[in-house]
C-alpha cells in the first residue's frame, strides 16, 4: 500500500518539480531579454547624446569668440535659478 502511494506521490512531485524548473527557466530568459533591450536603449541614448555634443561643438566652431561668450552668458542666466 505504501509502495503504490509513494510511486503515485513521487510521480506528481516529479511533475511539479519539472514545472517549477520550466517556470524558472522562462523567468531567466525574460530577464536576459529585458537586460538586452535596456542595453540597446542605453546605447541609442548614448549615441544621440554624442551626436548632440558633436552638433554643439560644430556650432561653437562656426561662431566667433564674442558670440560664444554671449551664448554662454544667456545659458548661465537661464540656469541661475536652479
């Protein structure tokens, strides 16, 4: 009697254990995909920031010193209250 009960119980425990392992594997895959997407978004943001910086540097190169000083003063006045 105990042998039959144990064999049925062992089968169900094995099934539950397998399901638990499958669920954990799916969670791990989801985390990896989320991490990869976050890295891609960060890379795109970094590239956009570099492009903005490059554009600003090109604009400053085209301006003469007086115009650069005026723009800097305007920017500092705009951030004075922060």
